[in-house]
C-alpha cells in the first residue's frame, strides 16, 4: 500500500487568547462553582463550548438571561461598552476574557476617534468582535468589508482618516484594502502594530507553506470561526481543494480518494486533539508519513484577569 503524506501546518490550533479565555471559564467554575454564565460563545468552537457546558458553564446571547448577582464571563471577542455598562448597572460579577489583542483594537478606536479622525474599521459585518469595536465609538466608525467598499466611504475631512482591522482577517486581502484606502486618503494613518494578530498571520503563513504541495487541505474549525474560514479560502485561492470540518466525523471518504498528500491545519479556536483524531483516522486507513516544518515558534502568553488570578 502506498504511503500517504500528511503535511501538518505549524503553528496551528489554539492561540494564547483562546487558551486564556478557556482557562478563565475553568477557573471561574472552580472558584465560584457552577453555574457560570458566559455571554456568547467563549471562543468560536462548538467542541470548546460543549466541553465547558458539560462542566457547568451556561452560554447566553445577552445579559438579560443572566440572573441578578450571578457571575458572567465576557467572551474572547470582546464586548461593546454598552454591554459593560449594562453588567455594571446590574451588579453582575463580571470576568472579562476579551483577548488583550482585541482590547488593543478597542483602545485604538477610542484614541483615533479622540484625536478627531474618522475611523475606518476593516472587518466582517455581524462578527462579534466587529460589533464590540464599533460600539467603542457609536456611529463614529465606518465599516469596510472589501476593496469595493472603499469607494463608498464618506468622510468629513480626507486628511483625518485612520484605519483599524478585525484581528482574524486574511493578511493579503486586508493589505489590498489598506492600499486602496491609502490611495483614496494619502494621509491615512493606521495602528503602530498590525491589528491582524500574530496567531492569525502565523496560521496563514504556515498553511501557505504547505498548501501548494497538498492535493487536499483539511481545516479543523467551526463554521463561525473567522480565522478558520480564512484558512479554507487561502488554500482554495491557491488552487488546492479545501474543506472546513468540525471534527473527524465530518471527513468524507470520497475527498481522500486518490489523494496521496493531505495538508492539515486548525483554526486558532480549534482544540489540538481534533487534529490528533484526524491523524489517527488517516493512520487507520493505511501507512502515513507526517511532515511538519514550523514557520514560526509561538511563545506568546497573556496574564489572567485579577478576578480569577490564583493568589490575587
Ligand atoms: S485569534 Fe488572535 S486576537 Fe483572537 S483570541 Fe487568538 S490571539 Fe487573540
């Protein structure tokens, strides 16, 4: 039997912001006891959510569903100030799991608007992270989703325009949108450090490294995970068929038919065990050689909020 090659993208799977958010809910459950309420999915992954639910976390869409005095965790994608104010007004025991790299974008939104600039946010309408960032300057941020949108942006003073981005966008597409904005607004200013986070860009670079050599790419991640979806698009743009799968149960046998080189990766919210399960499945089908050539080493860690920090 021929040996199938698996090109394993590296880095892949959990980022520091996701690990921190999950740890926050785990610590809250241990320290406060169940139930601990979580506003929205703590991270965009159904396995993570189901696992925490089984341990006593209760996921809600809005704060109305949280009883008075209860503990509520804000998800990694961040919240608008209106949500913070509503929680404070009800004296809820709030623990904020917003990723510090999302919090940085919120700070920039306030700072850029505060200096009198029109703020253009590059991102996807309806995504929770975008809702939170827009809420920092109500009615004062223009959302741009594509290069085509750039022509429609209306600003009072074209010399005073700044841009921000969602943290989980396609690096290449965002670069094109920023270039189009700069062409329209030559004085455009942006963040000192890119808003697309290290985890998003590393996972895209790692996949770029392997996708061209693979006949098929499998991306572990949930359908509402922005960075996972960008990985599927990236592989497909390069001409490699790619599928987003929640777990090994969604891997269709026909995709593998006649395929001897498979690329495997996982979005930043997908647990590493999901990749292990795919590898185990492939090994069960025949001999497999796994090749992994990391394009970056990630050693980012974030401190925990005081509300759950052990010993604080
Ligand atoms: S993908 Fe980036 S911004 Fe989002 S939680 Fe992970 S590190 Fe933070």
